[in-house]
């Protein structure tokens, strides 16, 4: 199997125990989701270091609500537990390959630094109100 099915039972474990996780939020009734599926699986074969996973938004409504999925398909990429990419719509094969490659090549030290700065600014803003 080229991808992992994510459920509320295994979602956190998969995200926290893998460096790169590429998630496709989809539903069985969604035409664009069905046409994106084979592209998603094909590209997964080119990135053995990444986990490719799918969230069925019909069955896993809590996950979809938590990540505010409003349109499907939506693609989300986690690197070291941080969402580094999120975009609705089916991507063509080349674009998907490019996005995953760029996500894998991110300087995560810099990303974690930026996340910490944003969190500190939000906390400061919250405490001043």
C-alpha cells in the first residue's frame, strides 16, 4: 500500500513519529478526490522517506474539523510535527512532486524558530488584553 489511512486513533502517532507526513483529506463522494488519488499514490513512490496518508473526511469528521478542512481534496504536509503546507484542490503530478520535495528540503531549525517567535508574540498579545 502506497499510503496509510489516518484515523483519530492513529493520527497523532503517525504525525509525531515521522519526519515528513503528506496528508490527503478526501471523501468517497468527491470526484476530484478520486481523480487525485492515483496521482497521490504514484508520487508517494518517489519519496520513500515520507509517509503519505489519507484522511477520509466523512469517517474522520473530528480531524477534518480540527484542521478546518472546508474543501476537498486538501493537501497538508507536516514536517517535524509542524504544518508547512496546506492547500485545497488537486495538484497535478509535477506540482505535487515539487511541493513534497520543497517541504523535505526546508530548514526546520529556521521553521521551528519562526514558530516559536509567532507563539511568543501571540502569548504577549494575549496577556496584554
